[in-house]
C-alpha cells in the first residue's frame, strides 16, 4: 500500500524543526528519523500524518561525545553506529551489544536511538538497555527543554511521556554505570525478529568481590520494559554466586505478570524473563572474575 497524502518538510535546524512540530493550523504533524517504524505504519495507513517533518538534516540531533561523567548520544545516532563506534563500544558496551541484536544490518543503518525510545516498543533492545544503564533523555519543544529519566519515559505500549510537539534530542548515559560488567540475553523466533523476551543487567563489585550495585531490566513481559529493583537488591552484598543469581531470577519471575500473544503465553514469557536474567547475570559475573 501507499501512504495517504502528506506535506513533507525538511528543516535544517532544531529551532525550525520544533516550530514545525508545534504546528498552528490543526494538522497532525509527525517527526521522521530513521522511518523504520513510522513508514510501515503510514504505508498500511495505520498512521496518517498530514505533515511529516524529516529530522535528518538537523545537526543538533547528531554526534557522540563525552561531557563530564556522561556520554551524550545524539537522538539520530544509528543503531549500526551504536554497535560499532569506538566510544560506545569502550564506554557503553551494553548499549553496543543491544544495538547489534536489532533486526538486520539494513535496519540498523537507518534506525535511530531516539526513534527507538520514542516508539517505546516493550520488546525492543534499546529501551531495555537504556533502563539498565540509568540513562536520561534530553527533550525539547518550542516551549523549552527538560531532562527526563528513562524510567519515567515509558508509559504504556508504544506510549511515552513526550508532550505534543516534543522531541528526544539526545540520550545521556553515566560512564560509571556504562563501564560496569554487564550481561545481555534475548530470545527471538528467528535471527532479526523482535525479541519474545530479553534482559539486560549491570553489576559493580567492591575490592573484596562483593556486589555493591546492580541493575536488572527486562522486556517483552508487559506493556513497557521495566527495571526489577527487587531482583537487583537481592544481589547486593553477595559474591554473585549461583544461589544469588538464581534468587534474582526468581525475583524477576515473581515481579512480572506478562500476557500472552501468538509468540508466547504469559507463563512462557515469565519463565523466559527469569531464565534470560540468569543468563545475563552469568555473563556479568564472568566479566567480574575476568577483571
């Protein structure tokens, strides 16, 4: 199918883009970044924007740089760049790993970090990794700017706390968390398919090998990806032994109540969330031993 008729705009600055997105004539306006989610919806006429604002010439949305104790990732950073850029691979290896699991290379070379977070697919890799990394999103609209923790961004299936006319400009990730030992695991029906369930974890240990901090995020288990704080807290003070890892998996299973669909029943997704958490933690604790 083909999309319904629309007006195409291609701004060259953030201010111009925000002005277009603000609108003043009652038309439905949608931003276009990589287009990997919006364009298929438009072709199926499930989305019928009257104005499409192409963001790809907006310089303020690009770039990767370290700013103090954080890495700033422009919202237009492509998935393939996340998977291969030396700064990301070195400082944020969990994010690089998660990006490498997205679709196929043709998808990764177009899809963007900001687009993935704004689309808020509960089974997508980057939202889950961003939660585990304690990321924040830098937002802008014609009325001003604000910063929001990723934990506050996702409000429901394909739904976020973004206001009308508001854009994700960049994502900020703490370097201290980004460099922690990590694990990532997912299950999909075929390579390149959306994940049925997935888990991302980070751990930090003290000089004696005891766990002093941890984060556990899971996806594919409900309307939003989520941090499971109770599971992470069970690891504190342990040496990440087999019993501690198994308890954390049990806590994840106790915390989630996924519903089923054609790809897996609720009980299956719940069991996979626990299993993948254990696999991710096994990878993370292997990294702590290697250090």
